[in-house]
């Protein structure tokens, strides 16, 4: 099967060239996650060590159930690891209190959920403006920025629609717009093109490219090789472990 | 997130779930209106009884000559002579003999025709002493009441009840005027405050004169020491039965009677006449309060249910809001606003409905309704508390979950 957890030296990434004093944005050290449902235990992550530097563009691939979403939730501070250490910009997140975590989720991270997670009672633009509400942005500025974000994902003509009145792909793009609206330094996307046709997918990937060029750190989960190819680096997960750190196509070589 | 945004978000959630919010408000409204009305009915009835009692003189005992018959009537004493005397009253006034009796007022009364100028009016003339005022729980609206000096000097003075004063003097001020009673000119020194008619006797139509004046100058008669009634005031409602016992013992002793059954006097308590009515009203109040409590409880359980369901099915929303940067505090405040708005709107509507009912209901059932401020405030507080506890508590628990756990909950 796969070799043991691999520590990725920061120096391998482009941003690492900025010097050792800039810590990796993301640093996982032997992170495990065990779900307990009654007497049943599921080891979703079995010791993940991983470092991602500022400005990197990383794709995470792996079969269904391998723990990709679980990893992503931990990276986004939406869930806590069972074991191991997760340092975000050098800070051990287990030492942060709820308020600080909320602030990090709000200002530093843009998360695109696999299941979109839009509020059904709010229109598209009201969904997109939500992070800005918690960031304390003024009302009319919120609307402007939400509309701009929706424009970037090509949904200008759907801003007043509620999620239930949008197609799956459109909902996914609303979710992407919501992740971008705060202009976060770290973008975490769980299969952001999973429900998109090839042309919309290309639009969204173009958006990520643009963000990457602007210096944002991007981690995205995908099943599709061509999506992974857009990234600089691909991490492969199998059974809760990182199996290879090579570029796209590494899986095929085995 | 500032307060305005918190309110906006909270109110939006109320609006987004219109039916549910409406049902919650309805439950609270009906519960509170029911509490206000039922408590009001009970209190109204009690107040009515209380005012009846106090208009007769609080803690009042009446000693009358003669003994009770089995049927509850009063049999007259031997001949026309009264068996009660001023000496009896004096004995009962002693604080060593009867420590639980606060005041004693011996009275004689007779119907007389009073004249003032050309006006004449037939009414009850009561001869008594200064204690009468407090024993009968009356007050003077003009001038003064009788004094001990009036009594000692057999003074030719009188105090008129308001109706009597009106009949004799019209709108004029009666104080200082002269009234003729059985040929005796009396100076009006005061006017009693109106208490309204009560039972068979009109308390607002009488003339009060010093007992001594009545006995020696107006009524005359052979036995100037006999009195018609002795009014006793117990020191409090609690000591009424002790006062009764003391009066009974003392009078039996004074009259040399050994078997209580052959007593030549009867002691009645005004309160005893109303006891049955009071206890019925008290039962009614307890019953009504019980019904009110149950309806508030049922309404409260309904509200709890709706709030719990509402929060539970919104745990995903809470998780999402947290994922987007809401702190637990902000989440708690949002639900606090929602729950208090529902509770307050329901509370205010309930009070409104209760007040409308309180105005409308007496026309239908002819029962007075007293709106109790405490019950009203209490039930609103209760409504808000129910909303807050059952809306905010589960929400704040959900706000403590990791966002992803909340998002995954179904
Ligand atoms: N809340 C949970 N409780 C119990 N087990 C869970 C829970 N969430 C995930 N799992 C299990 O953990 C493992 C990893 O799940 P995860 O969602 O991370 O997979 P994934 O790689 O994202 O899959 P997919 O590509 O299908 O989205 C799975 O076996 C899954 O059944
Ligand atoms: Mg997944």
C-alpha cells in the first residue's frame, strides 16, 4: 500500500523561496481524525503531515471516503483534529479561543463547501454578503461587494434568486462567490467544479488562477485530473494518509 | 456585528418563518390573555367581598340584646328593656379584660324626624361615642366627629351622614347649622364621608349624636344606661375570634349567666355573615388561578415545542453562520432577539386581548374584573422567559458545537 506520512519540506514550494522566517501558512503535524458514532469508530485521517506555503496552489485528490473533506474542514478551522497539531500561520489552532477562530474563519479563510451550504431563506446576494455582515462591513458596501463577487462567477442575472431557484451549478458558484467576497488570503474549496459543466468549470478555474496570481493561497479538492493540473502541486490521499506528493499523474504511474 | 445588524438578522428570521412565528405568538397571546382574565376575575370577586366587608367596618363584632333562636333570627329581650348597658361597654373597653378588642362603641338608635328651617327628614338617629367612627370604619368629610368632651357635657351636637345633610341643607354647608330633633336643637359639627348603601341599612342616611345626649335629652326613657347595641372592633382580622371569646366570657360573667346557651345577648361578626361568600370566592379564585396556570403551562409547552423545533432545524444555519465568522456570542444574541421579539409581541398582544376581555366580559357575566398589574407583568415576564429559555438555550448549545458538526446535523 502506501508509504507512511510524508513531511513536505517547505523549500519545495515557490513561496518558500521567501525565506525560512516566513512560516508555512498551513502546517499539519501527524493530524488524525477519528469519528465516533456510538461504538463505531472511523479513522478518517490517520496521521497527516503537510505544509503549504503562502501563495501556493495545491490540489488534493483521492478516492471517495479517503478523508479529503475531513482534512479540508480541519484546515478551515471548522473541525478540530483528534490528534496531532495544526498550525495556521504559525499558530497552533488548538490554543485559539472561539472568538479568535471565528475571526480567522471570517477574515482569513474563504471556504467553498462540497454541499454549498447556502441559507435557503436568503437570496443569492444576501447569502454572499453574510461573511461581510460578521466582518462588520457597512450595509451598502456589503451589497456592492456581494454583487461584484457574483459578477465574477457569472451570476449577475441571478442575484435576487434564492438557492432553491438556482441550478446546482449556479448554487456552487454562489458558494464560490461567498468564499471570495471577503478577499481572503486562504481559499479552501471542496470540489468547487463538481457540479459544473466544462465551460462554467473553466470559468471558476480561471477565477482561481487569477486569485493565485494575485498571491492567494489556494487548496482545492477535485476528482478531475485537468482541474488538478491547474494547480502547482497535488497531494494524494488514500485511507486518511497522504500517499504521494508528486505532481498530477503520480497516481497513474503506480 | 453590531446591535442593529443583530436585530435585523433576528427580525428577518422571525419574518422568514412567518407561520411558525405566528403560532408562537398566538400561543403566548392566548396564554397571557387567559391568565390576565382569570386572575382578574378572581381578584375582582375578592375585591368585591373585601370592599363589602370594609364598608361594614373591618373586624367588627356586634353585640345585640336577646338570644339567638335556632332559625337564626333574634328574639327580643324581656319587655322593652335592653339587657345591654353602658357598664357592659365600659367593661369591654378595658384592655386587661379584653386585650384583643381595640375599640368599643355602645349605640342607641331610633327613627326621628329632623328639621332644619323648613326642611324636614326622617332618619335614624344614632347615639354613640367617639369610638364609633373607627369601629364602623367611617371618616369625616367636613368638620369633626364627636369628642369625649361632647359626651361628658351631653353636648347638643350632631354629625350628619351625607344623604341626610343633602336632604336637610341641599347644597349648603351644614357645619355650624342647627337641626331640631324631637324639639332639641343640635349644632351640626361634621359630615360623614359617603360609603354607599350596604345591605338593608343605608349607611349614608343617619345622624350621629353623643350617647349621653341621646339618652338624656332626645330619647329619654326609663333606663338611661341601657344601650341598643355594642359595636366591638377587634385589634385585627386574626384576633377576631379571640375578641369574640373575650366579649362572650366577660358579658356572661357580668350578667351572671353560667350556661352560655341561656345568654341574654348575641355576638355577631360582620365577617361571619360574609364568610360563606368569601370562601366561595376564594375557592373560585384558586380554581381560576389554577386554570390560568394550566393554560399558561399548555401555551408555554407549545411555545417551548415550537422554539425547540425551530432551533433544532436551524442548527445547520447556526453551523454555517459560525463557519462564515459568527462568534457564539453573536449567534446567542441573534436567537435572543428572535425569542424576545416573539415573547414580547405575544405578551403585549396577550395583555391587549386580556384588557379587551376585561372590558367586554363584565357586560356578559356581570362579574367585576380587576386587572392585576403583578399578574400582567408576571405573565409577560413568563412569556419572554419561556421564549428565551427555550429559544436561546438550545441555540447557544448549538453555537458551541464545531461548525462542521452543526452543519452536518439533520
Ligand atoms: N461525521 C462523520 N461521522 C462518522 N464518519 C464520518 C463523518 N464524516 C465523515 N466520515 C467518514 O470519514 C471518512 C472520510 O470522509 P470524507 O467526507 O472526508 O471523505 P471524502 O474524501 O471527502 O469523500 P468524497 O470524495 O466522497 O467527498 C469516510 O469514511 C466517512 O464515512
Ligand atoms: Mg468530500
